């Protein structure tokens, strides 16, 4: 490994949406940019690029993570799930995606991938969250379009459909 | 916003990390959770030439309880672990109560105890908590370890007594007296936003319900956690609610709270008064029930 001051590329192995990838990347490449530019997975969005808005949220080893303040070397050996990994291979939407469709929980869609990943984490831990639990869990994802109520409704819908 | 170029190395052991820090000094930065360092890097407010990823260093996470009741928490313990660890919640309830206020879930999944203390953001929760609990931190370097009292650790805005060649590896919380009650309260404009004012209250009672010691420490009002000196007046008292309100009020006048366009100094002073009084009351009631 390079211990000097020049940014020689590093080699990493990372599982993305179930597929193992071997890449070289500049150490300062953020994981958000790695997904978008090296792997063409542009569903993960760049909003603030300092960890505040949540648009870049992905799941790493099941945990919601801001990919904009994460650097390539940090995901060597990790397993990443992005929004592109939610729907089934045949295109059937994930229950959370379907719920968003049903409750009109997106308009421009920019914040949506980040919300979806955060909600997948939430519903993996709390089967039937209350409004307060939902709003607290989603407090780190900002939406400028919807006013959030339709998003909260989508989470309730998804919780019901997952439990069926 | 992209960071300036840096090299990246993953430290496999504490010795490896401290050796690198010794060689590179302030040209290198340790990378733990990255939730505070990442924004600085991306905005180029920090441009180290080397990032030392310390996340794989073994034996730096989780709490250990010693025979005398001292609780030692590894520096790499994530805020999320602080939030949900039941045993730690019994032993250091103030840390568990403050942890959910730290940012948002994604931040807490990665952010670490040592990182928060070393970064020393004036609005951060954990610096106020460790000052309130009279904890101490251990700094490790190639020269060995040194222990620093939390009450002497914070020097100014984003400034601590940690040297560039040192890693903050653990935090020790002294054993809690048997009749202790704590409370953490914080006000922020939205859930998870940086708090305008946070307050830690710690009340220790004797078996006649009189105060042996009372601590009130505020975050967000000065460069370093503000530890009230007015609480000394409460020692030996029965802690009537009006006395607690009076102490909170006088504590809010001890300093000129740093205001900004979001929250003026006067507004923060009022928050100190109200939150301080409430936190002291809750802490007292919890101590009485113990």
C-alpha cells in the first residue's frame, strides 16, 4: 500500500448488489462516485456531498451509510446494496418501491433512492413502525418536493405489505 | 465537492497506526467513522496527504466493566452501539441518553466515540457528557499511553490536547455513586440537526436525599463544553425545584453564549435556563428513585 503523498490507485474487492467487483480507484474517490462513475449505478445521488441531505444513502453490510463521505479503500471487502439492487431480476418492484408508487411518495425523485435504502434498514428492524418512529428514522433524508406525508404513508404501506 | 489528493493506508494494528502517525505527524489524519472528517475533506478544509484507516484495529470497541465499577469504552465504539447497548445503558445512562441526538442513523452507524471527542465540535454531545461524568481519555502513541482528564481535554474550537502523533483509544468513566440520576436534554430546530443547546445534568444524592454533588454541563454555547460552577451552591441541599431553576438561570449568565444567525446569544441563554432547569429536575427525580 502506498504510504506516500501521491494518490496512487488502490485495488479493492467489493460486492455490489450481489455481484463481486474488483476495481482500482484513486484513494480519494468517494464511494458515491465509485458507484456512479466506475459502475454506472447512477441511482445513488449527490446532493450536498457532506453527509447532511441523505440523497447518497446506501446500505453497507446492511447499515445505512452516507456514500459521499466514504472513500474507496473503506469498502474493500464490504457488501453494498444500492437502489438498483432493490427490484427483482424480473423487474418486480421491491415492496417499498411499490408503496412509493402507490402513495405518490416521489415527485422529482432526487431524494428517493436515499429514502428507499433508509426505509429498507428501518423495516428490517421494526416491522410496524409508528409515525414518530418513521419520522425519526427518516430525519436524515431531506425532500424538497413532497412535504414528507406521502413518504410516511408509503412506509406504513410497505410495512403492511411486507408483513403479509 | 471532492477532496484534495491523498494516499490511503489501512492500519492493521495500533502499533502500525501510531508508527505512521509518528512518521507523518500532522500531514496524516486517522480515519475512523469519517462522519466529521469526510465533510472537512470534501470541502477541502482539511487536506492531509495520508489517510490512515484505523477501523480494522482490534480491541478498540465495546465497553469493559472493571471490578471497581470503572467502565472503559473503546474509542472505535460507534454511536449506534452506544445507543443500543443495554449493559452500557445501565452503567453510563447519560451516554445512552445523549447518543440518539447525534446526527442521524447513518451518521451513528459509522461515527465513533473517540472521533467525536477528538473532533471537539462545540455543538457535539459527547464532549459535554464526558465532562459531566468526569471521564478520562487515553491517548496512544509510539511513546506509550497517557491519560487526560476530560475536564482538561478540550482547549477551544475543534481543539483538544491530543497531539498529531496520538490516537484516542479509550474513554474511562469512573464508577457511579449508588444514588445517581442523569439527564440529557437538547434542542435543535429539526430532529438530528446540530443542537442549539444541549445540557447534561448529573445528581448524586446521599441516603437522606440531599445532594452530594451536582453537575450541569452545556454544549453549543461556547468553544468548549461549559461546566457550570453554580452547582456547587447545591451541595448538601434538598434540591427544591425552585433552587434548581435558580441554578440553571445563574448558570446561563455565567458566560456569554455564542450566538449566530440561527440562534442568538439571548435565545441560547433562555434555552440554557429552561433546559438546564428541566434536566436538573429529571436528574434529581431519577436519583431519588434509585
